[in-house]
């Protein structure tokens, strides 16, 4: 009897001891989990491109061309073309049908010219098939790019270039002997169109030598290079506002304009930026094209609310620059791609700048190679070197002490940043 009671007592004591042991183990694990959690951030790739977007106003010294008759106008030159004094920049027709026939006639004559050039021995005898094939691929990519972006103004020119090189390739590869039959058909079509177009009633001629644009917007007398120096932020914003609201109309009877200088000025209002200073050489792009233009900062005027008026000088002219008075533009700067590192995580061990990362249960110091510095982050070069920060490493954000697992006490010359997380030493922007 007593033996049974004793055994039950012992059993209960053992159960209580095992339960207490289990609770202690579980509690210690929970305590360790809570106290061992570290504030981390995964190392990920980031690309920094601090371009400046703005609306640019193009300024030139422009002379409107006018015609007050009722004839249909057909332009001879594309925008931005160089013309001489007295050249016919447009032809006048009785009807739209005659104008359309004349336009088609120019296209057919252009096709004839391309075919004749393609089979000219002076062209075909000195061209290698491989180089022509590469040209075809290049033109095709340009055509696809223009199509996707809706830049149909450039499509026709590149299409002509591609047709020419494809025709040359057919000759030198032997798939075609000549284009005489095709040329004969096109010449017959040209004769028919010539009869439909009849003769032009007259022409609109260039009043002086310069560059031609087939539109006027009403700002020709309001904006010129002499007035550019006195422009204010309010003036430029008013031009943009008036243009989009339709407050300004082209001169009566205007059919285009001329400007003598190849170069132009561009005025824009931007957020104040220390990179934009007088006489700085910069790069510019337009939303309408991938072309990159070299510009020089002519002047910078500070305004209110952190804004400034910048006047740029551009010595390049193409159909995109000539296309309209006001365009969306970007001042472009270098692009930086690498691993994004919070500035608060940067530490120093001796002369090495880096961060601590968690690898399993260990905390390890890894160096960083800073290529760009932002306000609260830096971009470190993406590398495969094991002693450097690698993609997807877990960056430790909190302060590290020598008691942490895997960390040896830094030497007397080492400097680990304090609780504010601010790195010591040179923090000037690499960009």
C-alpha cells in the first residue's frame, strides 16, 4: 500500500520536474528568439538616374512667311531644311487633288532615283554583302523603334535608306540583275501624275537664306534671342500657358517661317540644382526622339520657391528640334546601378568602409565600394568578391558590439559609428 503511494508520488514529482524543464527550455528559446532578432535590410539592386525633366521653350530669330490667296499649299521642304533666298518652299494649286498628285509625283521620282542609285556600278562594285546586311538590320531596328514610339516623321527617311541598301543587296547578291523594268513602270506612273498635277499656280519663296519651318505659332515677335537675357520665370511660364490654352494665334496668312541661325536657345524652369551652372556643358534629350543633343548653360537665374530659369544654347538642328516651339525635355546625367545601402548601416573597420551582415548565426563585416551617394543611402558597386557586400545579403542596421556572435573586437585604430549611424570620413558624392 505504502509502496504504491510512494511510486505515485515519485511519478508526480518526475512529471513536474520534466514539465518545468520543458517550460524552461521553451521559455529560454522564446527569450533568445526575441532578443536575437536583428533589424536588417536585404541588399538589392537599384538604379539611380537623376535626370531633370522640364518643359523647354525654343527661341530663335524668326521671320514669318505669308500668303493671302486661296490656293492649296503643298510644301516642298521638310522642317529644318536649309533654303536659299528665292527658293520655292511651297507650291500653290487649284485643288487638293492636284496638290496630292504633285506630292505623289515627288515620291515616285524619289523611288526612281533610289533604284537608279542602287544599280549604279559605282555603288555596287565596291560594297560587301556583309556590310550591306548589317546596314539592313540597323535600319530595320530604327524603323521598329520609330513605329513603337509613333515617330512617323523619321520613318519615311529611314525607310528610303533601307530600301536603297536592300536594292543594292539584291544586285550584289545576284538575286536581281537590274531594276530597268521597275524604273520604266514608275516613269510611266510619274507621267500620269504629272498630268494630274498640271502646273502650279505659283510658289511661296524664301525671302532670305536660312532654315525653313512649315508653321507659325504667334510667338515669332514675342520671343527672340535679344529678349532671352531679360526673360523671367513668369515670362516662360506665361508662354507655355498661352501656347496650351490657345491664347496666341499665328500671324494672318502665315505659311511658315525662316530663321538664319543654325543654333537656338532653350528656356526652361527647373528645380534649383547645383549641377546646372553657367558655362556647363550638358546633354539634352527630347521626348520625341532618342537623339542626344549637346547644350551649354548660357545663364541661370534664381527664382522663388526653389525654382530657377535656365537658358541653354544648342548648336544642333534637326526635324525634332524644329518640330514645335514647346517640348518636353530632359537634362540627362550619368546613370548609377549597384547595391543600395542605407547610410545608417555604414560602419568602418580601420580604413575599410562597409556594413555588417548576418550569415547564418554569424555577423560578418563586408566592405562596400561606393559609386554614388544619396541623402540617406549610397550605391555600392555590385561585385562577386566575397569580402564585399553581395546581392541579397542581410544588412545589419543596428549598432554592432564585440559581444555579438562572430564579431572580433576591432583594433585600436578601428572606428565603428555611433548610434546615429553616420559614417566618418569623406562622404562627398561620387556622382
